[in-house]
C-alpha cells in the first residue's frame, strides 16, 4: 500500500515548561479504516529518530515505513481490523514543528529559541491530533523505546482515552547510563564548530558531530552478540590491516555509513531537544512515585522487553510491571528471547507479533462489548 | 614512597608493520629491590591511557600511581618481596616514544608519520627494557584491560622469560563491539577541525573531539548499576531541569569534567594509534588459533574477570582459560564479584589482592626452588 503524510495545524500547544508553541503543525499518517463506532483506532508512537511513516510505501522514495513488518493487512497491527495513526513527535524534524521550523515571530528557523519539550508535551500534541480525527478513545497506544515512554505517558495523562497501552523495550525513567550515552551524543554535536550554537540553518550543518552521535547510538541498539554475528572481526575489502586510520573492519565501515546517512535525514538541534526530553523523562515526575503516577490509569497493559536489550534492559520493564501489579492493574509482561539487542522490537518481530495480535484481539473484544 | 620516572634509550625497535623506530625511548619506574638471584622481578603493564607511574607518589605533582592500591609494602604486589617495573607503552604520550615525539629525520613531531604499532610491538620494547635492567626471566607480567593483552602477548612471544602471567579484565581478541566503541572515539577526534590530519602540535589540539572520545570511554568503564549508585538521576546544583543544554544531571557534569581533564594529559594522536593497536589485537594473529598461539607458553596463568564488567566480559576471559586448559597448561581463573564494571580492577581490589598475593607467593616458591 502507498501512503501519504498529512499535516494537521493547531493554534497552539501548551508545554510543561510553562510556555507554548503557536501555531503548531503535526505530520501524520493513517492506515486502515476508522469504523462507525470509532472504537478501532490505535496510535503508534515512534522511537527517537523515527517519523510518521510507520507503514506502507512512501510514493516519493519507495521506502517502507519503519514498522511496516508490524502494521498492515494480516500483520500484528492488522489494518483490516484497526485504524492506525502515527505522527511525528513535537521537536522532531520530519514534518512536525521543531527547532528547524520557521518561527513565525522572526521568519527564521527557531534553532535554540525553540522551547524545551518533554515526552508529556509530545503526548499533549498527539492527543490534539487524535481528537481532531474524531476519536474519543484509543483502542491502544503502542511503541518501542521512546515510543514506549509516550505509551506510558498517554495512559497516565489521558486515562479515559486509552483502553490499552503497549510499551515495548522501554523504561519509566531514564537511568544515569542512558543519560550518559545521550550526553555524549549532545557533546559530539555541540563540539562541531558548524553547530554554531544551533544557528546553522542555511549554512553547513554539524554533520561530523551528528554522525559521531549516531554511531554511539548504533552501538547501543545492537547486542555484543549480534555485532559478533553480523561483523565479527571481518576486514572490509582488504586482506591485512591498513595501519593508517582508514576503514579496516566491517563494523567500522557500517558505523561510518550509518553515521553519514543519518545526517541527510535528521536535524542536529532536534537530536539535542529530543535526547533532553528522553533524559528528563521520569513518569513519577510530579507524582512522587510510579505507583502514584499509575493510580488513575484505566488501560490494560502489555509490557514487552527483550533478553539481549542492554540499552533498555528488562529490569526497567519489570519496574513498570511491579508498580502496576501493586495497584492491581491489568498488566501482562513478556520478556522475549532475542539476540538483536534494542533493535529487536524493529527487526525480530516473530514472537512480538503473536503477543501483540492476541492482546489487541482480547482488548477489542472487551472494548466493543462495553 | 616518592618515585622517579627514568628514561631508557635504545637504537631502534622493530615493528610488526615491517619498519622500525630509531631511536626509541622508554619511560619507566621501578619499586622495590631486585634480589641477587634476579628472580623477583614483576613487570606491570598498563591499560590504554595509563603510564609508567603505577605506584608511589610523584614528587612533582604529589599524585599516587594508577595502581598504588595494589603495589607497595605489604600490598598485593609486595615491594618488600618483589622488584616491580612499569613502563609507558610504545605509541604513548607519557615519556615513551609516540606520535608526539620528535622525529629525528625532520626535527618535528612524528604526528601521522609515526608508524602503526601493535600490542606485540609494545611488548617487544618492554622486553628490551627488561633485558636492559639485567633480568633474564620475569616472575610475573601483570595488568588489566590493555595491560592484560600485553601480559598474554608476553607469555606467547617470550615463553622462556615469563614464569607467570596475570591477565585481568581482558580478552585475547577485540570484539566487534569493542572495535565499534574505539572507532567512535577515533571519529570524534578526527571530526574535530583542530585535529588537522594529525598535524596540530604547536597549535590547538583537538580537545573537544578528544573529550567526547573520553566520555564514551568512561561510560564503558562503569556498570549500569555503579552509575546508578554514583549518580542516579541527581541534578547538579539545581532544583529543576534547565531546558537548555547546560548541565542538568550529575552524570553529565562528571562526564564533561572527565573529558576536559583528559585533554590535559593525553595526546589525541596517541589515542588513535593505541586504539588501533587494541582493535588489531588478536592473540591468534599469525598462529591460526588461540591454542596454537599458547602452545609454547611456559607460564602459569592467573586469569581474573569481574561480574559487572561489560566492556571486557567474563566470557572473553573464559576463552583464554579454555584454550589454556585444552593444552593442559597451568591456569587458575577467578571471576570476582564486583559492581564497578571494568573499573573494578583499579578500584575494587579487595578480593583481587588476595588472589594475586597467593598466586605470586606460590609462583615464587616454585621459581626460587628451581
């Protein structure tokens, strides 16, 4: 299926920081058909560098969506049954208002005058979009990594609008190590002279710094074992070591390639803003504890983690599960066996498909009989 | 005890790459007294960014050596019994010839005209120093991380000179993930415009890139849990989030501080050369297998790893142990419980002290009765 990215425009969105962005645009895609009862809508929330193009084929460049293996006819998120929505996050650079957008007050890109945003702010804007589409209650909010944080935040902020939440490979709060990896990425960008305190639009972007930041990311997305299987110590197009600082190993070539590709599709300032939103994220912020935060949720939860994911390890999912169980909430937890590290929720989708499919079907039965 | 760094000078050292460095200087320190039989000498081999100052107090700056908790009277490496030697590695920047040294052919620093070096080259130069000090056979070669690689290489290259080897928190070959982390550090340095293709001596060094490289390193030295205990999500000198890109969290402050301190004591080109030596390291190079490499070793081995070390995980130590056991070599293996990650061999030395002390004593009994 080919798909189209649409834009919704709102007068303003309020921010945790106390200010607002006005106006604000949201890029989004939809797949499948909203039924007459309007009770089959599922919101997909994307990871850090994802975008609204979650499924189908983009007519311009022919590229499949980032979760196309999970969303479509007969897939885990079955578009024959459900109406799927995915939007680019606030602060992003893939159609939704972010630091690279034009600030109407100046006629120039916001750059660092863009206000700091949080996961809750992203969710607030998504809620406006969902209402705009005429939906009162979502059958599910589902996503991995930063998407999982948004799914948790949705269940907490809008309990009456969320029948179920599927947070995958995620956490209720960023740990010191997770903050540390993000800080390295930020420092790599800010060390690039082209960054110019965020004011590089119209000139050269801080491509070298951004590429280094992305390289760090890619290491954390894979497991030690999956890197061993994919690359090992194989040399790239040579028989012996170069003894200079060109590419020797396949894994170096892969990282350099991924880094250089990334700068073509991602804005360095968005990288800064979104990593800060991740680091600030603690579901207990403003509540005092995870249990207090979850107190009013009405959603059923399906929490998924992967055995080899060391970026968002299973113990963090278990903290969510424990807090929910302590409140006697409806929560299922699956730790899925996978070798793919954090990337598993994107690439190793066999078992994930089965548990999501079953969970959605039973949630839909419950919702549609209410 | 105050100590003094000495310099030894040799006409040349041969390199794996096929060329040589001539002349070559080695910075080294010694602690304790060589006995009349000359059979109580232990070589300490340092980790990546270490130096010859392993123990005692430097008279200039009052700083203790990097393994001062392990080396001294009554300590694991007891200077009342043993004569300890530690030298800075070839390619380093702490007194031994490296890329920041003057190339006698040009009168200018080598920079990138410095030849590529390997762990074996470092060991070759150390062997010249040990002979120079009048020692025919070392009671032990001991070190952690890159030091452990040198200890393994010593046992393989100079079997008749090594009575025992103590490789700690190390590996017989760098994995794809280990290469990947090093490559990120190299790319961060090379992305810094001040790097100038290595030609920055006399100008501004690539301090920002080197700091980013070091920050990545520090994350890998600690465990998720030790970062949680040391920093958690504590904010630095503030009550709420800054929503700019200044320091919010303690862990950010720590990493920035460590990064900025590092550039005062380490040369960016040495960073490049030594990380390449690490990545090239595979004890099986030139032998075909680990078993073949170990075939002629005469040393007893004490292999140590730490439970929370994810940079050099225990499975890599077990590969060494398995290869040695397969050859019926004398090998003891201790996986020590620690929360400190890779840093454990430097900071969590209680159990390490006990096993090293016992191992050295029994080795010395054997050696001195031969």
